[in-house]
C-alpha cells in the first residue's frame, strides 16, 4: 500500500476533504462526509496520518461545536469527534475553511485542551 508522505500530496491545516470514516465503533460518525484537517502543517508534511474533525449540517448547541458555512451550507465542525486517520481515507478535496472559521476552531481547541 502506497504511503502519502510527500509534501506535494500533503493536506494543509483547514483543508476540507470528503473522508471515509468507516469502520467505526459505537457513537462515532461512520458515513463518508466532509472533514476538516486540524493537524499543523509540519506534521501533515511529515506523516501519512492527520487529525480531522467531521463536519455536519445538523446543528446543536454545544460548546465543542464550531459554526461554519461551507459549500453553500450552514453547519458545524464537531470538535468532540476528533479522529486520527490515514490520508488514504480522503476521497477528494472539497475546499478550505475561511480564516475566521479557522481561527474559531483553533480557539475552541485551545479551550477544550486547556488545563
């Protein structure tokens, strides 16, 4: 199986990919859907695994959800469903988060993991 560790194929932080999340267990999201890459680029360029956060058009009022507009749809980024995946799960690149949403994601992650 070919590994994707070259810089030219590397995703960038805040890129959004259609991602195959199956197989899963329990309450994990298991259908293919858009996911945003949250791993820093130095890791993205060095490894074939990345940390992603799934996106949904289902809206809920939770502090670990970040509101976004992507692909002409309103939705949320599910930071409580962070997952490490191999880039082989990426089906295609869908685009990139805007700067304001990306900054909000970083702030929410900092709040989530602060002591």
